[in-house]
């Protein structure tokens, strides 16, 4: 009996699209009273759950032989756990977000070098910019930084979701 290997890349891209949409909407101030109505706590817990799912996807990617997806999904999980505990009751340290952004740039470079689709490379740079501006926002609390991470969140959502649909259906070109 042959063993079926499942590559979780499409699922991971959908989850990245979902979570970056959340950041995008948060950044463009859709949740104006989020702190007052408890939405931030609920969102923080949900981000933690998605982080756990990303750990499972990293394991599945490893079982399917996709070393890059294994490392990337594991790092996405770490980044989500960092965000989860950064937006909770404690004050986030901007340097954590800068470090996350730096490593997403490293992943983008590696993705380019291993021949990943260019949309994945673009997505990783967009996510790096999202985290960089989240760090600036936490550090300086200026609305222009929130708007910037909102825009990069929306762009990341669009690229991740398009890539997931394209790879999953094989009906859209993923270049």
C-alpha cells in the first residue's frame, strides 16, 4: 500500500490570507472600538489558534518532503504567537515585530533562490512590510503607520488568496 503525501501549501496560503486580511482591516481602523468591546482579546486568542494550526501544517509539509514550507509555516506560527502575546494584555515590543519582518525578508530571498513562484516571493515581502509597520505603530502609535500596515495587510491577503486559489484549482496562473 502506498502512502499518500499531502502538501498543505494551499491551506497555509489561505490561512495567511485570512490573518493578513484581519491585520489589514485592523490597520485601516475598521475595528475602531475593538479594545472597548473585547474584540482584541478574542482576536488574540484566534490568532493563537491559527498559530497552532500552522504548527500542524509545518509538520504536514515536513512529512510531504517540502522543507521550505516546513520552515516557513513554522516561522509563521512563531510570528503569530508573537502577535498573539503582543496584542494581549502586555505591551508589544517593536523590536519583536522588526525581527519578524527581517526574517520574512530572509524567507523571501530563500523563496526566490529555490525557485518558488514569484507571487510567493512578493507575498513574503508584503508580509515583511506589514510586520515592519506594525512594529512602527507599536513603537510610535501614529495612525499613518497603522494605515500602512493596513494597506500591506490587504495586499498580502489578495496575493495569498489568489495564490491559494490558483495553486488549489490549477485554473489561475501562479507565476
